[in-house]
C-alpha cells in the first residue's frame, strides 16, 4: 500500500472513532508544506502529515510544522512502517506505535487518538521541547479555548 492509500486508510480508522477529517492533499490552492490531514475529535484536534518509513519531511513541510508547533497547534507525523504505524511530533520524536491489525479492530482508532492526545500534552509541557507551552492541555486546546468533553 502506498503513502496515499495508507493516509486514506488511517483517515477511515479515526473517522470510525468519531473524528472529522479534512483532507488537504492535492488542493491546487493549498500553500506548499501544509500537512495532509486535519483531525478533529473531542480527544484531539491536530494536523497530520503522512510519510513512509524512510521519507523525511521536506523543507517547506518542516517549516510549516515548526511554525504550527511554535503557535501551540498540535502536529503529528504518521509514519508508515511495513508492520506498524508510528506517530511522531516533529522536533520531539516518536510518541506512539501501533500494529496495523490493532488499529483495524474495534476501538483501535479511539485508542490512537487518546494516546496521541496524552503524548502531545506531555510534549508541550516538557521543558526539553523547544516548542514548550506550559499549561497546554488537551482539555483547553492550544489556544486556551474551551474544548468539548471527552466521550
């Protein structure tokens, strides 16, 4: 399965968990470097860039991700390995790893969203993270606004 097909598959997984997914791939009006997808769910709102295991972020992609993180906007890279999926926070590192079979099972997408939200909260409050946002929580969101309650 290629990167595009994996992105569509992962979008279906999080949709089954109740997320809304905005696909920004292939939009001629899109500014280069923006992540492929935006996920909105009561547990997590974030931008998602899909990459195969050995594909680095491009220069413009890295710049956009860096800028979003600096503003307190969550961004993860979904990296597609042969047997598993990892979620990484650019400039921070790997946060979660999942077997494809586990994500395909009932509740797999919800578990992914829950763990990603927890790890983003840890990262934004970590003193070693260069985009640290003390007090950032998945409950209040990056900009301090009220968030929906968890399901």
